[in-house]
């Protein structure tokens, strides 16, 4: 596994889940281990916004690259973090499950690292999976 990936199905409407997930500054409300998440450059949640995340893993700074309401997806890059990665791009996407009215949510990333398999496991198992599990429970 060189590209971290996690997905879940949430018992809520895709638009409702997206309305919550699209908020680039609310990570502390649903991602386990995050103590604070603040938008550094102004308060506008639009491409170019930078968030500073403090948590158990250290300090992360991430920039929102795209916010696609029609496609219910956002893409961001890591500007600085304690993990040995470069060229990190992460995407969260919400899609409707048409036969049940639920939401399918996926979170994936690409990056460069000296040990990509190890780093991918850290993101997939330590960030993406617990984050999506928490998000699913939030909509219960």
C-alpha cells in the first residue's frame, strides 16, 4: 500500500455530510487526536486557505487546493508536518448511495517518502480510518 485510502458509508444524505465535511476549519470536531484546527490566513474557506492543526502527532499546516461543491470533494496539500513526506495531496469525497439514500465517503492521498509503505499505513490506519469512523458516528 503506497497510497493511503479509507472509505465508509454514513447513514445520512450525501449533501448533509458534505455540508459538514466541506468546512476546512472544523477538523477538531471530528478527527480523533486533534486539539485545535484554525484557519491561519483569514477566515474564508476557499482554495488558498491554510489551516494549522495541533494534535497528538504534532503540528500540521495544510492548504486547501480545491473545493468542489458540485462534485462534493475537496483536495488539500501538506505544507509542513512531522512526518517524512513531500508532495502530499489528500482528497475527501462524498457521493450518494442511490439505492439507500446514504453517503459514501472516501479519503485518499498521494505523496513522496523514503518509506512510502510505512507512511501510507500511518495515514490510512492512524488518520483516515479513525477519522471516517468518527464522522460516521457523528451522523449515527
